[in-house]
């Protein structure tokens, strides 16, 4: 992402890119997600984020779960701002949710704020009790070729 001027930040409504102390939420908080206008909505291209230090809590034991979260999407009009995404993902740190829930919640929150053409979210959770869990969720905009892309990628997913 290119550097935003103060005026561009104001026009986009980007609060987190202003120079000030960053506030990290105590619990899950989708309201921290911010978006900006895609300058190339006529191009189909992939945007990928890797969060290798994702942490959530097991809702049963309260023990921490660790994962790498991978988010890939094809933007339309709006794109998620990376610092806001980092703070949002950090908000899971004290949140109790199963691995599969985390992946689906992240995907649905990003669909809500961006309305991407296509998105997929994978969680590569570290083993607990000798078992690794790698949930995968995807979405393609209904009635478009991206819906078929989602079907193909889900069918081919390993």
C-alpha cells in the first residue's frame, strides 16, 4: 500500500493510520476494521495477508491456541487496511472460539466490510494433543464467475 496523505486518510475515513498510540482491544472487535478505495477495481488481482502470530483461546479450556492465518482475496471497490487488519486479528487474543469458528468469523467480517469479489481464509493451527487443525473457508460473489471460482477451489482444496 502506498503512503496516504492526511487528506487521503481523512477522505477514506482511516483512523488507525493517523500518528498516535495504537489501542489494542481487550476482546474480539470487528469495529476496528477499516477499508479504503481500491484504485484498480477494473483489474482482477490477488491480495494476500499472512498473520503468523495469530492467537485465540480454546472456548472450553481457556488455553491459548496459536496459528498462522492466511487471507487471500480479489478486491472490488474496497480493500482492508493492513494495520486495521492486524489490530482486528489481535482482538482474538482473549476471545474463546474454536479454530473453525475463527476462520469463518474472519472471512464473514471481511466480506461485510469489503464486499470482495472472492476471498479465502485458512488457519494453520499448531498441534494440541497431537492433532493439527487447518480450517479453510472461501466465498465467491453469488451469480458471478467468482462463485464458480469458490466452488472449484473448495473442491480442489487439500
